[in-house]
């Protein structure tokens, strides 16, 4: 089971009474100030908020404006949102990690995440979720359903989860909210799916790998397999399905398909494994998938068969 730190559900937030929130805020400011080795006088000078007001705040009696709270957060070298988290405690180590991450800067965040993943995430060979990535026409649906059946895992289509969450079709989501709105829904649907299923075969939308956060989430929580084929094979399959939506109204559909592949190949190649589906039947591809998935998943399947 995955625990997502710092993510409070709406019900939890609504359960906090005003007095509790002020007390929580005051305690957080007091704790961070102590960890920084700052006196109240120094914090007052750095934030431009009077010592008297800070004293009231730390005692849970100061109902501070957002502007003043932002000044206090900046002086404490933290984010305003961090002062309002529903968790009541920050350990000294957590504060130091947050400081270090902030000082590293965006260019080093990827290396920092990779280091944490290598040492503290669930080992790839022990994961019980399979995420299939690739363009439409790669065989994610047909192969995913059969693979899920063999493993006796749920088969989850993230695209369907997104539409259910939005209460409308994908085309309607893009028409009303654009790509930005779709990405927000995609992230919510992915997080909800990961919370709901400890074991599953997950079919993902083709463009999910273009969002670095979502790709990192998949790579740290699932065994990710890239299903791919040659552009001509993609086109043949899409035409056979009567589905050429990605290239609709394009003068040169094949050139557009090659461009999409070129843009995404680097991201797709970060998958834990890949499967070339050219000139292979669905059954042959599933047999190959069974060979490359982690042993722990196959052990689970054997236990189910023996029970």
C-alpha cells in the first residue's frame, strides 16, 4: 500500500476547526523557528511582522492574513502551504531534506529523485503493478487484458478512469479544458488508481510519458513496459481499427506519426522493459510479456493456481 505524504483529502481538511487550525499553524511556525535557530526578534526583523503579532501567532491566537503569512513563510525558508499542512509534526530530518531539496535547484531534482528511488522505493522486482506505455496501436488494450487475465489481476484503463472522473469523454475534456485540464485529471486518476490497486495491469494514455511527474510516478510505483512497433505497423493497425484520430486532417499522416514517435522515444525508453510487437500476434506478445515481468508477479500467479 502506498502512502502519499502531504496530501490531505477534502474531508480531513473540512474536519479541522478554526481554533485547531490556528493552533496547528502556531505550532508549525514555532517549530520551524526553533529548527532555524531564530529568535522571535530575528523572525520579526526578517519577515516585517511585529514580535507581538508573532507571539500571538505561535500561541494559536493570531488570525494572520495571507500576505503576512507569506512573509513569515519566506523568512522561515519554507512555502506558505507547508505551514498549513494537516500533519501536526515535521521531524528535524524532514525539514533538513526540504531545505536541501530547495537549495539543490530544479536542475538537480531529477538526480535527487533517482537517488531516493534507488535506495528507498519498492524494488522493481517486487512490484505488483504493470503499467503499459506506448502509442495507440501498440497493443496495450488487447495484450493488457489477456495479461491481466493470466495473472488474475484487475485490468485498468487509465483513459476510462479519467473520463469517469470528469463525467465526459476525452474529446469533451480537451474541448472544454484543453491539454492542461486533461493533465490535471490524468494525475488525479493515476493517483486514485494507485491507491485503489496494489496489483493491476494498467493501460496508460500514449502521451502520459510527456509529463515528467507522471512518468516518475509510474517508474517508482509500477513495472513499466514500453510496447512499440515501426511507424508503418502503427499505421496499419490504426487503419484496421478505423482509428486515425492522432493524424486526423493531416496532409502527411505518416510524417506526423514519425514526429510523435521522435518526441516521445526518449521518455518511452525510460521504461523498465520494452517489447517490439512488430510481426507478432497478440498471443506471442503476451507470452513475451510473461517472460519479462518480475518474478514476484509470476510467483503470485503460481500461488493462486495452487490454492
